[in-house]
C-alpha cells in the first residue's frame, strides 16, 4: 500500500465531517470511511447532511484520482438514528431531506473518478452507497438489505430503488423490496452486483490495490471512463429521485395520521 500523505498536506475538508474519516495516498487514492466515534457507523441526520457536502469537496479536488468507500470494523452500516433525521412528517423537514438526498446520490454517480466500494460486512442502511460503486469488493460476511424504509413505514424512493434495480435486475429488486428481503455477498456476486468476495481482512487491501492500479492510469482517462460508464445510472437518478422522494415524503406525512 502507498504511504499516506502527511496530515499537514491534507486539505481541510478531510477533517471537517464528524462521521467521515479520510486519508489519501501520494498517488491520489482517497479512502473515505464511515464511522461513529471511531467505531461502526450509525447513520444520523449529521451524516445525511455531511456526505453530499463531502462528495462536493472530493469532486472539486483534482488531487483525488480514485475514491474508495468503506465502513468501520465488521460492518459497513447497519444502524440508524431515526430521530436525528428530524420530523419527516413535516413538509419543511422533508424538503431539506429531499435536497440532501438528491445531492448525495447525484453527486456520487456523477463523481469524475472511479469509485470502489470495500464492503466490510453487513449493510442494511443505505446499501445504495456501496452498490453504486464502479467496482464492489465485499467481505464474505456481507449481507445487503434495506432495514429503515418498510420498518418506518415509508416508500424506498430515495434512490435505493434505482440502485437495486441496476445492480440486481428489476424483478429481483422488486421481490426483495416488497418482501424486505436480504441477499448475501455470494448471491450478489452470482447476480453480478458484486465484483469480488473476500475474507473481511482482505477486503480493504484488495479495494485499495485495485484503486492504485486505476490511479496509475492517465487522469483524463479515468475521469472520462467514470463519466462514460455511469451515463445510464446518472440519467436514471436525475429522472427518478425527485418523484421517488416525493412519494416517500407522502408516505412519511401519512405516518402522522394513523397508528396502525
């Protein structure tokens, strides 16, 4: 693995976000790790606000040649702090949620560099962050699912529906969504949603190895490869996020009017 750039040379945004740890090699491989207090990540309102802002900074920094996304410990992301997201039954709060939700996924799929996901175990919250990567390397302990939406009683319209359709196929994605089902890394590899499956301790090193190989190529080549390969998914996000999140908001607002 390449030696990390010393902290004095790192841009200020590396340490600007509470639940996002960043480090970069001298060759331009940026690793972004979701965490909470240095341990496994709990998704919060702060994360929802900060991740799209972080992606903007990452995309504007030409010293970043490849992005590696990963979690902390033995899971990518499995917990969510619902109350920290605010009262999603209120239009003003949902307006903010929509704005952040659209930006995070559109910025992720439009990021002008290759993205590699190092999925370090189960991911039941925002699995789309991992499945939208250009290359997905997963631990053999990984299980993908969508815990929050149907559990909370809201439509999964924030882009996860698009990511699952693209990664799994329309019929399989519909079945798993309607039944709140899950799928393993081995299943995802068979279905073409995951590129490689490894023991947990090999996942991040393998993702960073792949990233270094890409970072060694001419930057214009890798930038335009990313743009070229994601045209369909970028278009689908642009077309589907607004409607999907509007419908999710309607079901969220309905939560305030019934108790069953």
